[in-house]
């Protein structure tokens, strides 16, 4: 339901699980992950292998992972969802799928604060909210929202795994 040209921040980007959807709908993206290896796998889905190898070699030479522009639609960058190096309100939508189990409850709240800071319109995330040792309650996320409210809360793969969306209140 997002119009073409919408900017999406996606972290953790992983191997680019939503790339096909972004391309199909003409969405611009910033794909961020804490793992350079994951970014390489994403880049290989988008660019010829020699271009990716050139980028990896340049990163190795500088001993850092440099952002990589993907055609005219996206950027891949290294980063941590708890401390984003993006300007305030720099993207339309922020997406954070399959990460909450890897973050402590306070880190989940910090993630939500950062996503609110960089997103203009929506935040979409997934979380196991009950019946699991890494469950993070909906109330935990709600407590981190300031001027935003959860507008969707739908079952994912099962009733305890939720797809959530927050929008400006």
C-alpha cells in the first residue's frame, strides 16, 4: 500500500528478504545490517559479482565497510538499529523484522526510539510477544512510543508472533 518513491529504512537488512517487494513497488531503500557478510549477500542479489568484489576489496583496503549505492534505488550500509547514523525524519517508513529476540528489552525500547526519530510516517516491525523465552510484550514497545501509536497488530506465523505497525498519533 506504499506509493512508488516511498523511502524505506530496513534494519536488519540481512540477505535482503524484502528486496523483490521494494523493486516491484518502486520503493527506495536504505538497507542496514550490523553484519558486513549479510550486506555482501544482499549486494550479490542486486549487482554483478565483480562489482560486489570490487566493493569488498575497497572496504578491506580501508578496513571499514563503506556504504554502497545500489543503482538509483538504494543504499546498503553497516549500522546498529540502536544507534542509527541517519538524520531525523529522513525516511518515510522504518522496517525492523526478525530482530527483537536478539535485543534485550531495554535495547528493544532504544530501537523504537531510534526508529521514531528517523521515520516520518510509519514503523513496521515483528516481535514474538508471548510464550517464548525471548518474547517482548506489546506493552514494552508501547512504552517506548512518544507521539506514535500502534495501529496494526496482526498475527504472523502464529498468534504469538506479531506484525506490528505504529504511526504518528
